[in-house]
């Protein structure tokens, strides 16, 4: 398996370090999955996600 490096900003690293160990493990797993396949369906927004994220509140 190939190796990848993930670079954090100081703020992102502080947020990462503040996560409970279980959440850090989930994030680490997600980064490994995305490093293998950055075009994975779960990694991309569908048009409905884009629409709902930009719509005004009701």
C-alpha cells in the first residue's frame, strides 16, 4: 500500500488533538479511505447536497 502525508494547520491540529480517541480513529480511517480513492461517491457532494446547503432557512 502506498504512503500518504496529511498536513494540518495549527488550528486543525488543535481540533484533532481535542477529539476523543474514538472520533480520531474514525477520522484517521476516513482519511485513509479518501487517500486510496479521492473520487469515492461518499467523498463527493450530490447536487441535492449542494442545493440544500445553499438554500435559505425556512
